[in-house]
C-alpha cells in the first residue's frame, strides 16, 4: 500500500479530515455520511476488509502501527481518528481504549503518550 501525502495533518481534527477524504475517495461514500459518530461497518457500510485496508493506508502514510485487536477497540470514525492521532503523537490517549491495548500500541508507536 502506497503512502499518501499527509501535509497539514497536525492535530486530531486535521487527521479526521484526512481519514474522511481517504474513505470518501477509496470507497465512494458520500461525505455527508462520514460523521464523527458514524459506525465504520454499520453506518458507512464498510466491510472488515475495507476497514483493514483503511488502517493500512493510515499506517503507511503516518508511519504508525496498529496492534492486534484494533478492530475490537475502534467502532466509530471518530475513534479511528483519535486512535491514529494518539499513536502519531498528535492527541492524548483516547479514553475508550483498554489499558492492555494502550500498552500494546505504545510498544509499537513510541510517539504515543498519555
């Protein structure tokens, strides 16, 4: 998977916008449906494979690694954005992730802090 430009992504809100554009462009989902509270699978209609592909695009583009169990921790578009931002060092630890998952994410993403 090729990395995509990340110029201008400096906080979790710009990361959210970047992820919205990625999903919109890759899967043709109308931008009006790509809201913070949208459930990745049920509201947006993304398959598990499409969510995994999106994680891969984010990981490649931002040089982060999603640990095993990510899809157990992330259900909404906003959660995906907050998690990716935290792992990149652009946001505080999201309150919805478990301690065990946070430890695993920190192991593979040194920029992730509390």
